[in-house]
């Protein structure tokens, strides 16, 4: 019975996450995309898309593809094999990293048991600034002890990953140890400086 309840909680949580990702920032239904097979690696909108499948918005702009080589995506140097995501206006949205990647002083989690498509999400502001990620391990970030995390840890409790303001300042993370009067595993929130 406990296993069934846990499974049901995890399923509901996953459905909520998927819905929020689809609907975030979009009025009404998410834009339609079309999958096309690329016969060879090709550069699209300045991104080196690998041979295989890529997705496009109805107007022909790139929605997502796997990169064929290491490439700059905003502030991040994205490893080959990562999946990049763009918004309908062509601005950066996020990446599923092929492997853990350092962005400034933060090691963001990447990869996954089944490859980057199952890996941790790294979000970006349209400007290319890091918005948030799951940490590859416990890390002190701007003086705050932040806990590693991701999909599996979020199923057992709140785990927003680590979030930044567009200015680069730390916005929030789950604490890896007691800090400034707050207990380990609570969410640390910080006002923009």
C-alpha cells in the first residue's frame, strides 16, 4: 500500500512538472512543433545540430536539437550530445546536458542513465544568463551551502535545484547543511542584491 501511494505521488508530481514546463510563459496551448530527420549534421540558426531528429516550430524556426559539437549556448559551453531548446522567438530556453558542466562557479548536473534526454535540466534567461540547474554535488554557491539535487531527490521532497537572478546573484537553493539559522534541507531564498 505504501509503495502504491509513493508511486501515485511521484506520478502526480511528474505530471505537474511536465505541465508547468509545457505551459510556462505561454498563453494558451503550447506552440506546435514538427519533427524532421536531418540526414547529416547541419548548422541551424547558428547551432550545430547533429544528424538525426530535430524539432521545429510551425514557422520553421528551430525548437530543439542535439548538438554535434561543443558549442556556446549563452553563458554555457554545452558539451557535444546535449539537447538545446529555443523559444518560438529564437531565444535560449534550456539544455539537457550530455554530462555535468561547469557554468561560472557552479557545476550543473548532466547526463542520465538513458542519455541527455533523461538528464537534468539547465534553464537560461533569453539573454543567455544562467537561470537555474540541479547541482552535480553539494556546493557552496556565493557563500551559501547548496545541496545537490535533481529529479530523483525532488520525488522525496521539495527540490527546486539552484536558481539565479538574471544579474547572476543566487536566488534560492535547498540547504546542504544548517546555515544562518535555517535547517538543512530547507529552501534558502535570497533577495536580489
